[in-house]
C-alpha cells in the first residue's frame, strides 16, 4: 500500500530537514498511513476505498499525514515532550502535560485528524446524526 504523503510533501511544508529527520520521516510516512488505515477499519470503513470514491480526500489524507509528522518532529528529543509545564518552589510542586503521550505515530493522531478524514462523527446516544 502506498503512503498518503511523500518526503517531498513534508519538505515543502516543514522546510529543510536534517538527514536524521529525513530518515525518521521516511519511517513515519508508512507508520502513519497504516495507523490511519487502522483507525478507519475500527469504524468500519476503508480509507483507501473512501479516497477512491472521493478523490479530494487524497489531499486531505496528505495534509493530515504531514500535520502528524510535523507534530512529531516538533517534539524535543532530549526529554519528555511537554505542551505545558509548571514548577513551584518551597511547596515542592512540579507538573506538566505531555504533548504526545508515548511519542509514537499512533499516539500523535488526534481526534481532529480523524474528523477531517470523516472517521469521527458526532453522535447523540446511539443515533448517528449524519447518513453514511
């Protein structure tokens, strides 16, 4: 199966990549594409079939894949990536929120990414508000 984005797509969005980043991106392209396909399977859909039926979805899948890769590349590799961090003094308090818990490709996929691909829809109880 093919990836939803290419190294060149990431370069055009991110800019110049180091060799280490390029190697990482090449791995992530496959991992993220497979993870997105799996997310589609979990809701009873085939992402490749959806793209075939609606060709403009290919562009959305590319954008989502590039966004996820950029989110992963922004992580600080020297420590745990935190999106929020706070410290205190005499009370010995320290707290933080992890940007992407676990740091893997599957954990970097957010609900907003799945919504853009049509894999998450708002539901009320067990009645779906939109027809499939």
